[in-house]
């Protein structure tokens, strides 16, 4: 029964492996996928169109400060019947005649406090839109890198688990033969079987996660990625400069684009408060109107052709609007307070992220050095335990424990290496300095084939 379970598990794992290996095999490095993502990532493209749309805010706001000119034309057909009149009637008691009139009106704001505040606000809004677009590019650089290296990490983890599974299967098969001759206890055989099935379970789970991470990368690329260039085992590990984490915290507080965008949103909210406060102030407009009216006859005499030009200065003093102006002002003040709290929250989050990324780089460097030595020690222990097992000095359980420790150390080393790479990029992102050149530098750590 135990053999049948293991056989079915082997067949299932092999089928999953075939599915995962059926993708196209054209090695793509980080810069290759970046070029594709820049043209296809929907979040980035959406941010670009939003940026272009927001640039029109200045033109819309400036239009309220410039003169408006309108043209009006009207044609009227009139029919009149005179029943009684004290004036002389020349063409009988009824008449039908047309009237044509047109006019040009120019209106120019002379003083409107709210409009000027909104014009200043529009320039801040356009600046914020540019910052957010720059942020979207850095977000794509980081998001793409995280997706790319997650695929690589899970691929490496899958190979490590596959090696563990192979070793556990070998021990199980050997112990099964020895069990038949009475050289291995039943409990040891069951332990070997359980360890193999556990490794197999981890392999199947990692295969599923690997496929999910490939789909995550597909979200940025628009198509399923092919074979990816892998991380070299000999990457150079360096601590960030400056070496003081508090300096990175200060840099993040000054230059993080998310925080910069929120600071500009706070400035926008200030201008909104001032613009709404201007609703209590008077406005002054200049109005110029020129019109012409042509009447072709009437019952009282001949037609007329009259030009009229009017110039006026209109003063509007708001007195009462049902409390709407004051309510809008109070609403804007509360919204500004909300943006202020959001900004303060983001600043704390950004500072924490910068410090955390710096600490994780240091942690990864220490872990990589320690795990590398641990891996060598575990390999030596395994050789010793295997020799002892063959000589009858060590039990099968002791060998299996070392095999498990060796696999755990190998997987931990894989994770530490990718943590180092990603936290280098995350630290750059936290201070608003992540650029294509950083991806290019990381790209130098990749190779098309494993050495």
C-alpha cells in the first residue's frame, strides 16, 4: 500500500514538472523584461494617461482668468394687428415683418480672489501629477524586479526541494530492501517514507507557487515569460553608502516620491481652503457688449437698423447663500486635516521602510556568510553520517535528520540571497532614487545558464 502511494505521487509530480517546463525557452534578463513591461504594464500606462490629463488642469484654471467672448444671433418673424393706437398708423392695421439681431459680448474678470487661488492650485496639481508619474515608473521598476526575482527564488527553491526529495526517495528504497531482510526496523522505514512524502508535498506546493509567480510577472509583461536568466552564486555583497541607517531615514523623508506627492496634496488643500474663503469676497468684472438690430418695417412706419455698444463694470458682493459657502469652507478645512494626517502617516511608514530595507541588507549579508558555512558543514556531516550508517554506527533516522538540515540550510541560503538583491532595490525606492541604471547594475549579476 505504501509503495502504491509513493508511485502515484511520483507520477503526479512528474506530470506537474512537464506542465511547468512546457513554456517557451528563450533566456530573458531583467533589462529584457523591463523593455517589455515599459510598453505593456497596465498600471504604468494608466499613470501616463492620467499624467497627460492632469497637465490640462493649468489651462482649465487659466481660462477663468482670461476674457470670454460670445456671439449671439437671432431671427424673429413678427405678426402684429393694431386694434387701437394713439400713434399714427401708416400701413394699415396689420403687418408682418422680420427682425434680425446679433451681438458680441466680452467679459473680463478684474478681481476674483477664488479664481487666482485656484490658478495657483492648478500649478501645484500639475506638479503633483508629474511626481506621481515619476513614482509610477519607480513602482514599476520595483514591482517588476520583485516579480522577476520571485520566479527565480521559487525556481531555485524547487530545485533544492527536488534534491531533497531525490535523496529521501533513495533512502526509502534502500531501507525498504533492508527491511525485507530484517536489517531496518518498521518504524525507520515509515519515517523514511514520511520524509519522502513530505518533500514531495513541498515540491508540489512550490510548483504551484512558481506558476503563480510567473503569472504575476505576466501582469506586467502582457505575455507569459520565457526562461529567465538566473542569479550568479558569486554576487558581490556590499553594505549601502552612507553606512548610517538614520541617514537613509532622513533621505527618505526628504526625497520619497510618495511623501512628496502627499506634501503637494497638502499644498493643494491649503489653496482649496483659500479659494473657498474667497467665496465671501466681492468680485469685479468688466463687460463689453456690441449689438445690431435690423427691423424691416412695422405698422407705425419704416424699418430701422440700430447699433448699440455698452460698457459696464459689474460689482458682485455675496451676502448670503443659505450657509453653503461657510459649509464648503468647513468641509475643505477638515479635508485638509485629513490629508495632513495621511502625510504624517506616510512619513512614518516611509522612514520605517528605509530603515527596514537597510537592516535587511545587513541581515542578508550576515545570513549568506553564515548559511554558506553551515551548508558546507552540513555536507560534511552528511558524509560522516552516511559512512557511520553503512558501518552500523549511526541510525537511518540520524541520516535523515542531516539530510533535512542540509535541505533547510540550502533553502534558507537561497532566500537570503534574493532578500539581499530585493532590499537593495527597496532601499533605493524608499529614498526616491530607483532608476533604470539600478536595474542595469543588478542585471550584471545574472547569467543565462547556471555555472
